[in-house]
C-alpha cells in the first residue's frame, strides 16, 4: 500500500476501506513483521480500525477489546468483517473477524461505551523513571542478528528491567515508546502498544525463545491525549508453565495518567526444539 503525503506509516498500514455490509478491506504490510509473521498489536490495530468505522459513534469509546489469534496472515490483502451484536443505550458490542484467503486469522470482541458519571478511584500510579531525553535510544541489532522490520516502527527508550536475554532477576520490562512518526496517542495506537514492547519474559531468560500471542485483552482506561507524545509502558510475567505464559501490561501518558491495561496468553517456542 502506497503511503499518502503527510500521513504516518502507522495510519497508512492500519487503514481500512468500507466495502458494505460490515466488511472492510485492508492490507497486511511486511514492515510490521517479527520473525515468523506480523506483530499482534499491529493486527489488533487493523481490526479496531474496522470496528470503529462500523460503529461510527464518537460518544462510544472503546472500553475493551479481546482478540484470539488463530493463524498469522501473510503479506497482502485481507478483509475484516464486523457484526454489531448489540447496540444499547450506553454500550455497543461488536464482533470482528480478520480473514485472508477465505480463512479466519483473528476473532475479536469489542465493547464500546459512553462515559458515565460516578465515583472515581485512581490508585495505579506510574513507576518513577527517567524522562525519555535522559535515556539512550535503542541500540542497533547485534552483528549477525536478523534485521526485524518491526524494530524500526517505534522509538523506544528502556527504563525498567534488564535487557532481553540477560537472565535478570525478574520478568519485568518497560520504558518510553512512541511510533516512528510520533503519531497522536489514541485508542488504536494504545491497543497496538500493548504488544509492541519486547516480551517481559525475555528479561528473565538467557536462551532465546519465541512467544507468539494466542489471546490479547486490552482495557482502555483514561481518555488518550490525542496529540503526539511518549507513553510509559510496563510489562510483567509471573508464570511460565507447560509452554505457555501470561503477560500483564500497563500504559501511562506522559503526565502519569493510566491509559490502558492489557493481559495476554502466549505460547513459548524453543527454537532449538525438534
């Protein structure tokens, strides 16, 4: 897909085109590849673009999205089919399927709701870390390591946890992140960011593994800034059992407001296993 003038790569590569009857055309771009296929956060952003286009009600903000990854799509055209399961007075629930070549790749459920009045509790502060300008930029890939296209899609400043595959004391990682074009921070970008940082388990291990996502759930919390800027992220894994792991994530705005929380289940793949 050609990039339009003055439009960011993230916007272009997650764009959808309405085809009628809840169906949207999109294209999977290889610039978002990890090692075995496209990044799960990128795919979630494509799905969410289609859902937002179908609901088309700015008063109903995304509150949660859950995605199950059935198979990785390949580079090229795909389709997202959106169904409004129920539209009530304050909440709309939609399902979505991203398919390619007649086969489903992602199944998703999304709840979008209006703001409601009531008590508020804010007891989830951002961890104290250095500011982005006080931290070094991410280093280039080590000599001989594969050049992963996805590494070029975000500006990253690590501030929490050990570097990947250094056998640190805990599976915890995080820092500051923004898109390569410094896109405005909205719910679509936040959803992508929940799966755009190196997995937390990498900080705990010494041997390299792969961790493709099976299921990802994102809860959108505070209203996003809707302007360009950094986000602070933290991801943690506490259990790796029988070849599966969980990872929880949090995203804060530059001014310390909690914007999103995530939890995912992933498979642990040993590249040395037969």
